[in-house]
C-alpha cells in the first residue's frame, strides 16, 4: 500500500525552535524534498568520518545522506539485490569493532515469503553486503539510553508466528542471536517497543498495544495513554493471517543524573477520519514529547507534521548537543527529514 497525503514537506530551510503557549513545537530545520516515499531511517557514522549521516530506505533501495539532510543528492545509493524484496526496517550498530557503523537492513522477501536482515557497510564509496541473517533486526534502547540491537525470527506458524526476541551479538567473526531472551513478555514484537528506566532500579518496556495505545508495563500494574494512533505505518506485511506493522521507533532521553527526561513517540493519523487506517493511508502525524511524572507520562509538547513518521532518532550533533531527527513520508511520492530541539 502507498500513502497519499495532502501536503508536501517544505524544501530545505532553517527555522528557529519554538514552543508556544499551546505546547506545540516548530522544527529546527526542514530538510530537502526527496523524490520518493521513505519507508525507514537510520542515523550513524557509516563512512567513519566522525559525523552522523542518515540512511533512508524506499522499496528495495538505500540512500546515504550527509546529516542533517538538507541536500537531496545522496552520497551513496544502492538497491538491495533480490526479486520481490522490500525493506521494512533500518538500524545502525557497531558490534564488530570497526570504526564505522554497519547498516542492518531488515527485509521481506516476497518470493520466498520470509524475513531476513542484510548487513551493509560503506566501503570505497559503495554499499557492500557483509552478512546475511535469517531473522529481523531492530535497535531499541536499554535502561541507560544506549542503542541495543535485538533480533526476532518470524516463524511459519499461524498460531505462534513471532519467535522470541534475543540480542544480536558478534563472536568469532560472525553475527548470531545471543542469550538470554528479552525478559519482557508483553513486548513480543520487535518493531513495537523500547525500554525505559523509570527509577534507579526499574527498567520497564514501553510498547504499542493492539489498539495503538502506548503502554508502560510495571510489576503487577501498567499505565497507558488515553489516546490511540501511536505508531501505525504504511509499512506492513500480512503474515499467516496476522498483520505485521513495522512501526516507527520510539526513543528516550535521559538527564545527566541518569533519570528519564522524555520519551519521544509518533502518532501517525489516518486519513478519512480514521477509515483509511486498515489500508495504511496516513495524511498527517504528531511527534510527541512525553515526560515522566513518577506515575506515567505527560505530553510536554507536540509537533504537527505533514505526513506519516517513518523514522525517529535522537542524534548527537557535532557540537555535543542532541536533536531529534524525524523522517516524514509526504505526498505525491516525496519525503523529508526534519529536526527538532528535544
């Protein structure tokens, strides 16, 4: 399915961060208009220059850009080889000890009806495949805010199609599923959760429910948002009678004392008053900054966006600060990457 939206992201421009009395936030930068519909985004140092770059996926193609994405011309571009291949997720990581990040490209292979991960690296100005893994890979945060790569195998089983979630490890020159498994039973879909530290000795999963609410699961109790529409995405696959939605990530920020400052999450809002949600059609979105109040999360500010959010990352800038990078899938086959002050 393809989203057809009502507005197009603005061309590249800088805008001062702003927060008005209503709690809305304006973007710091509006990125260049990119001539395709983005499905996913990852941010990392892929060419080893010591600065972040952004990778965006569309269909079976990955494109590397200087960060922030103010120029529509990619630095490196490649199509993932294969017939009927579709990229469903991107993550970055550095498990092999190299000075460059690897790109973990989760794909759905329609010909063989299977999910897998291609591990890619930039070498001499080209994308090269370094490994192929028989499971999905996705990054989430641990209790310190550090990115962790998790894995999940999708099984040919109508009753239990989702395998258990294990960490990705690199040992003896190859990638493998490590142990132990993720201990949060309700966080059973790799593309629908992260973890947050709500107390010095308490790390809990933040996950999306089947009704698209955001839920925190504590010991013996839980908290959830009153509104739904969190996550949701046009990137989806019908698998053994179950709809797998490859939701945009959530990301948490922590203060100098290690305490939770905020959880950032996207609400992709369906067109036609919600009637288009089953078809994956979204014409606007909200980026929400949710602050921890000791019992649950309160909305500190909201940013309205002209398309669905397909990627979200907390990026450390060259000056040592942090900012949010948001990949927006706009109308008429275009996309853009906006940045916000956290």
